[in-house]
């Protein structure tokens, strides 16, 4: 089970990294274009622009890798646990980096909300860990009218 949890952590780190890289890449592109549209240089101009701002492309690659690791994690982890952990922990990482590197600021109320979200996800994950450690195999859904094997 540990390898699935590790895959989930890798997926959430890739997801948060991808979001941040795309933000940094688009910020640099916006500065370069000075308000012009991303497609103002045509298709070839767009390709050249993207190659100059490789951090954006790296972010897209991180999104692709995130999907692979997340799919692997979902093989054994309940989505009702994996998804909240993925989204909220990634959210917390992004909030912290956005505050420190992008100078985005959250109000006290927003920070209280971030803390409440993280506490909630911790409770969900802790209870799920307890349930998954109980030794009981998860029950597979049965099609209506089907008799479970003996």
C-alpha cells in the first residue's frame, strides 16, 4: 500500500509544480508580449515563443506525469481519500509558493480557511488509513440480481 501512497504524493507534487510552472511561464510570456495576444505571431510564432519559455512546456509535462502517478495511486487508494489529499495539499503548496515567490497575499480569513481545509483532509486521511488497515478487503459493488460467489 505504501507504493500507492508514495505515487499519490509524487502526483500531488507534480500537479502543484505544473500549476506553478505554467503560471511562471505565462507571466514571462505576458511580459515579453507586453499585452499582445499569445497567437499574434501566428502558429510558428507561438512555437518559437513556447520554446523560449520552456518552463511552461515543463509544466505541461509535469501535468502529464501527474496523471500517470495519480492513475497508479488510484489502483488501490480510495478516490474519496486520494482526491481530497491531492487537491488540498496541492492547494496549500501553491498558496505558500504564490505568497513567497509571486507576492500574492491571503487575508487572515483565507489563511484560516486553508488551515481548516488541511485539518479536514488530515482527518479524512487518518480515518481512511485506519479503515484500510483493518484487514478487511473492500467490498466490490454487485450488479443488481447477481449472487456473490460462495
